[in-house]
């Protein structure tokens, strides 16, 4: 799906309604409701093991919960509308691909859907990227997350977890989705790189009008960047007063 510059063509809010899920008889989500609107960063926090990642994966369509529904504007989301950046970048990356190819994956998928064989006119038809622009788009996304050009020719086994995590986020930026679901995207990063990642997420909100769900243990980070937030407690998402009071 191409997100046009005309906001009238953009989808509605990403919503989870009544999500419930259990693992081995232990209820993790219990009728959870959550909403992420376009043009905002929404925080989600809670203790380890409370179900934040489960909720994030359900929102991103990575698995089907026992009950409840996830919608965008009242309909079932399309895969290309949501980019998921999880805690395990190696599970989300082909170990035989270079970082450049990993970042370029949305262009290749768009090209195939458009009838092309690779990064070319098919990609342009879907993502607004022509053959000559693909390399520039990839490098701009890599630069936004502080990945140097010399890293792009390396494979996952030749880079750190933090570097690979940044490549996965860059892939999401290239995808140009309506929504990002980011699960602890800065947990493996130093302060300088963390600042760059947050700047990149703010950029997709400001420039593309995307909505972001930012899952983090770091309440100070969420207070600094989130428009509003939720705390996951006893299987339900409730308004996060710590984030809310820091917003204008």
C-alpha cells in the first residue's frame, strides 16, 4: 500500500479491541483495548513478562490472539500498513542477506507485486521510488539510523545486534507504513544512537504522518517522546498518567 501525501487517502486509527490471550493456561491479555492514531507516538510500558510484546505482536499481525480484533479504520489491516520492529532482529532477518538487501526488502516486495523482477518500476508504482532512486532511499534510511555505508555490504553475522536492529528499523522506514510497532527499539543502543533512533521515529511521524506504538521499560524516554501512553497491568492497558502529565 502506498501512503499518498493527501491525508484524505490515509487510513484511520490502529485499534485493538477486546484482545485476550493465554499461554499454557496463564492469561496474558484480558480484554485489552488500545488505540494508536496517525501522527502520534504512543508509549506502552509495564513490568517484564506482563505481555507488552504479546500485545505489540498482536497489533502488528504477527499472530492471532485467542479473542478480540485488530483494525485500521474499522477494517482488517493490510500487511504493508504496519511495520514491526521487535526485540530479536536476528529472527527478523535473513542471515544470508546483506544489510542493504534487508533494508531494501519492501522495495523488492513492491516490485514483485507490481510485476517487476527487482528494485525498479514496480517498486516505484507502489512506494513512489523509481529505479534510479532506490539506492538513495536505502542510504537515506540507513543514515537516519546511523548505519554507515560500509556496513551495508555486511551480513547479520558480521554486525552487532544493535546494528542489525537499526537495519530492521531502516527497513521499516523504507516500507513507509501507516503505523510502526516498535518493541524496545533502543534497548541495545548507546545514548547517541538512541537519540538518532528517536529522531528517526519522530521524522516518520512529522514527515509521513505515521503513527507509532513505542514499547519500552524506560519511562523517562516515553515521557520525553510520547504524545500519550498506556501501562499494561493485569492484562489490560490503562492510561499512563506518568506520560500524560508530561504532555502539553
